[in-house]
């Protein structure tokens, strides 16, 4: 039986639980207005019987504070099938089937770090190391990708990206695909951060020019740069040998 990851309430209780460091960025008038509009949309669609995901739209913001972010990976919108979306871009529960984009992400890590056990489906261990896994839209309707895109979420997540970019310590932004790369305009032009771009890891674009995702080397390049800045590197894999054996059959 799929994990029950349905959103069943308005945004209000989720916003009330947000850490203040993030919530402050969402009080700007334009952002607050967008959230009011999104909340009305979600309340209406739930009343009409729509199935929405994920259960915790703001989960990425609970796993680490803005000051602790060292790497930002941007996705588009949550997975739109039952049991998949967790509120973390590209991540799904370990007992769910691995989506194609995540499969390519983990293939790339395996190629960059041969012999190291690749991560499981659930990327929560990355967030504990300062990796912000943020979608640019935070809700979606069942079976309807991008159904809540251009409905206001962009104002919300742009404010969050700007907040992270303003933090003084250097960080890495991994921008995969045109949608994520459009957010580069939100970043300061002072070269304080490392910005790496490539095609989206989806099988539709992962091998296409001009910047194929497979072979991009981003995970190692990010770690090399973090190390050059005197920061800890990110462990993109898991040391558990049992998980390693399982993942050999999933890749």
C-alpha cells in the first residue's frame, strides 16, 4: 500500500509551524498575498474532492535553517503520484519505486564516486548535511504535473532562494534544466557562490546537449569547491553495505 502522502489541510497550520528564520521571508507583502491565494486554491480543491500532494509542503524548511544551507538543489514541482512526494525535491520514500530523474541523479553520483554506496531513495541524509532540496512549486494535484505552477508558489520559493543567497557564507547552487536555471537571476552577481548548470536529470534531457546531466561531474565539483572554502564536503552516499547491495539492483 502506498505511503499516505496526501495534503489534507489548508496551508495555515503548516505555515504556523515554520521556523521563524524562514517564516520572516514569507511575510513580505507580495509573498503573503501569494500564500493567501494559494491557501484559497488548496481549500477549494480539497472541498471539490481533489487529491493533493505532499502532506508536508514545507518539509524542506524544517530540516535545516537558512544559515546552515551549503548546497541548493532546485526541482520543479512535487511528484504527482500516490506515496511519492515527501516535500523534498527529487526524494521519495525508500520503499517507493525510484523515479527516472532520481535514478539518473544516483547514476551520476555512482559514476563520480566509483565504489561508494549510492544514496537510497529518501534523500533526508543530504538535508542533514546542509543540502536544501527545494521545489519551485510546493503542491501538486494527483496525476497532473505542474498543476499548481504559476499559481503563486513562484513568489514564495523565489523569496526563499533570495534569503539563502543573502546568507554570507559561500554555497553551491546546482541548477538543472531551464526552469531551475531561470532562478540564477535571483543570485548575487558577486561570485560568492558556485553556480553549476546542466540539463535536467530527466531521461528526456539527461544525455542531450548542450550540457548533458549524465557526466556533468557536479557532485564532485561541489565537494571540491566546498573543501576549497574550508567547509565540510557532502557525503552523497550511504555507508550501509546492505543498502549498497539493494541499490545495485535499483540503479
